C-alpha cells in the first residue's frame, strides 16, 4: 500500500531530530500503529537524522604540501618500473632527491588514490589452502627456486642486465642461459636467505644449503643460520636428486612430503609464504631497468642488500622484524663450515675415457658402465668426487651423469668385445642347480652394518634423544660441538668395533665383557628393537680410559 502525502509528512515530522534509542522506540511505535515496515521508516528518515560522527575541523586541509616535481619522480618509478611507493621513496632518498622523513608511503598512496592510480588486485583469494605455522625458529625451513625471466647473463662480458626477451619461456630460437634464484625461508620467523645461480643443478642445491645454513661472515649483520629439523619443498627435478636427498639425510633433516605437486591447480597456495616472497623478488629484478648492467659479484651484493632490508622490516603477520623474531632461538643446530664443505661439496676433474671405458684418478682406476656409456670412448668427461669418499665418483658427459666404480684388477677386455660363451645342455644346468645348496646357507643381510641415523616418521614428533652431541678436536688443540649423526652400537657391534680400532687383538676376557655390558647399561639408551645401545663417541672415550688404566700405557 502506498502512503499518502499527509502520512509521509506526519512520519517525517515525528522522526525528525531523533537518534539512538529514542529513534528506535519511535520506529517501533509507528510500525505497530501505522503498519509500516521498520526498514521503510528508516529509509524515509535517513536525511533527517543527525550525523553520528563529528566533522573534522581540519577537513580538506593537508598537513604538508608536496612539490609536484617530487611526486612526478615517485609516479614515474611506480608506474614505469613497477616498484612500490615505499621502494620509490627509498631510491629517491639514496640519490638525494628526498630528505629523510620528508614523505611517507601512506601519503603517496593517498595522493595517488585521489588521482585514480592504484594497483589492481590480481588474486581474489589470498588465503592459504591450509594454515599452519612452525612452533619455534629453525623447526621448519621452506625451500624453493624460481627463474629470473627478466634478467640475462652475458658470458662474453660477464655482466647481468635487464633483457626479458631472451629468457621468455615461449620465445623462439635458442634461449639464453637462465639465472635461477634460490630461496630459503624460516617458517616461524620469516627470515630469508637468497642467492643467484646460472644453472638448476644438484651441485648448486648443495652449495646453497651450505651458504643458507652456515654461519655468515658477519653474524651481527645477518644472524640467520643453522640446520632445521624439517624442510618443506616441492617436487621439482633438482629437489628429487639422489645426492641432494642423501645430503639432507646426512645432516639429519627430515623432508616433509608435498602432495600434490606444483603442476597441479592451487598447489602453490600450500607454500604461500615462500611463493608470496617470490612476488617481491620478481619486482626486484625489474629494478635492473634503471641501470645498464652489473657484474655477477655486484648482482649478488645487490640481492644481499635487498634480502637484508627485507629481513629487517616489520612483518605484517607477526608484527615483528624477521631477524628480531628469529633471535628467540636458544641454540641453533649448526655444523661448522669445514664439515659443511666436506659433506656438501664435490671436487671436479676432467679425464679422457679409454677403450676399456676406464679412466685414472689419483692413482686409482674407475670403470664406467658399458650399457650406458657406449659412445664415451676417447671423450673428455667431467668427474665429480665427494671429499674423503673415492669408492664411487660421478662422470658427466653430454648432460648425462653416471656412477663410475673403483676397480682393483686390470681390465683386459675392450668394451663391447664379448667372447662367446659355450652352450650348455639342459641336464648340465639342472645338475648345477641341484648342487647349488651344498656350499652352505647364504647371508641375506649384513649383521655388522652400522645402525642407521634416526629419522622421524610422518605424524610422529621429532625425538631429540636419538641424536647425541659429538665433540671434535680443533686445530688449536681445543674442542667444539659437531652435529654429525651419531652411530649407535649394540653389544656385539661394540665388541667388534673395539677389535677393529685396535683396543684388543684376542678374544674378550670375562672382565672386559663385564665392563662393556655395564658400560652399555649405564647409557640407558635403546634402539628400535628395544636393545641396549651405546654411542660410538662415548665408547671411544670409555675405551681409552679403561685400556690406559689396564695396560699402564698412553699409546692408543
């Protein structure tokens, strides 16, 4: 029913000047007496109600007036080069165009918003698929790599420049060598470490682990270091390398499995923290447009300064600077740099393969597999070997990698020149099979094999008691902690270890056996089979004291 003009005027006069509880009571009265809906009554009296907020006395008056020239500079950097207003102000302050504190990013955003300049929201849903957070620093590190598609490295001039056309994924012709950004992020504090490489390879993965987790040259400037308990990464090709996963196992780092892979829809949202950081570094590479080119060392220094600045700013989620939040860690799990170098680096040589598919290295002969290396004869291959381990080395040729095994006997037969094997009858083959078991039972496992390093299973808490702190001697005669995974021995393994190390040459006496059993029981440690075990480090210390006292000699 449409209200008459007289009724409308009566309602407006009755509600004029009322607000709050008085207006609510008047609306309820008219609703019950005149049979008019409350929403319609509120709409009719909207222009009659007094304002709920007091009007500012300085409305329309700016506190400061910014020169148009300075705004033009900031607008050019924001619109042309895609940097944020805060970064544009910082660049102008570095170049002496703005004084410290003269202009803030909030003021620039307000002025640009009044002019109709703003960033378009690219993603409508920015919430992660599953929200989770580490409980303390160095519990979980996130690791990922990305290609710097706007940067180009010229091998002729050894300089880095902004040239995106040469690196686009869909560009025609032969693409230029890519520049890869490696990024490690602490999940709790959001501390980050980044480094540039010219190849996505497992050797660069190992080198980056040593740089990210090792103590920096200036700890007071960049305090972030240490080995995490878990690492979270996608299923990229470099992350699946056997040697990279083996290095994580040696360091005692558990890999959190990622499913689905990054090729499936919405999978990047599961790694929202580190994927969000890549947005910053993608905008960072656009800053190379403002300069002609940089050397490789200058580009690394430029990246280091930007990472340093990012780790010192206040994070919007934690309301703390990443460095400030990270320093709450009491004692980072850390390995000295020389041990990092031994575990995570490989020596490199070049060798020529002979007709027997062998090559010499440090007075040793190594044999390549014949089936995989048919075309490697008389070719120059690149050989990689880990420090202190020469039983197996890695040979690379034409983008293909194989393992070469050290051999002790002379190879008399050239590759792929097989001799004919004599034919045998069915009766002879059956007779050999019937007598195969007369040589005694076969061993199906190694009883003397060292106990494996403890690794947590999925869904189980990390047990710190399974890792013992080892003490190693330094060059100056002192000692320092080392967190190389400990080796745990049961009684039989400990007895054999004493004989291998030269502490005893004959059968153990009853006194020695009683001493060893009592020593193992004192440790109060058990393995997965509920057997008493002792750490190799503890056994060595106790054996030195016991046999010195027994023989009265210090030569052990």
